[in-house]
C-alpha cells in the first residue's frame, strides 16, 4: 500500500504538527517582557544599594550615559559604577525607588524605552532628598540578554530661574 500526499496536504500536515508543538511548549517571554523584567531587577538593585546588580544590567563594553550629576557624560562601566557608588555613599538607610510610564519599543536586536523614575533617601547629613528623573534607555540584545548600551537621565529646567525641577510633574 502506498500513501501519496499532495503538496497542499503536506503543508497542512506540517502546519498542524507545528501548531501542536507550539501548543505543548511554553511561550518564551517577549522581548518587551524581558526588558520590563530587567527594569524590575534595576528597581530592586537600587533599593538594595547593590551596585554590582545595577551594573549587571548595562553592557560591559561601549556603555555611554548622560546622568543628572557631573561630569557631562560617563563612558564605560567603570565610570558609571563610580557614579552609583558616590550616590549610595551619600545615603543612610534604604532608598525608596519607583518607576512609572515605562514604554518599550523593540526593533530586532535593539530596543529603546523611556520612563519616569523617582528616588528618595536620607543623606548622611540627616536631610531628606527627593528626585524625579526622566530616563531614556537604548538596549541591545547581547548574548541573548537585553543590556543597556546608552542611557540619558534628565530633569526639566525652569528657564526663568535656571534651576532644575527635581520633582518634575506632567
């Protein structure tokens, strides 16, 4: 007995088998969901004051950051690691960190996103400090993992006074 199948029948059978395999296998998280998970890791690392975990979210090579604190730019992991270390060195206790308005767009192995982030802490001088910043990140998928390669952190400036608006509201 010989079984013959048309090309259309073979394609239909192949599609049915692929669909059943996809049904049985759990779906991998989307790239956007992976980046959102990285943002949650970032928030937890900031609250834990864990510079190593923060820096694990950034590319090991080619990192470029504009932060709200001088100097104008941070080039590379070592420079940005020092920036985080300096921030935490000026704090006592656990900072409170929050994020909102996260939007992520993925285009192949590159993504960009923006969010509003807030942090408040107590300085070593005992004074409370609060800051709300605007953050734009560029992500690259490196070795199967989404890492930040470029970041821009800013606060609006009142052009009449030249002073930063550290608690920027919409």
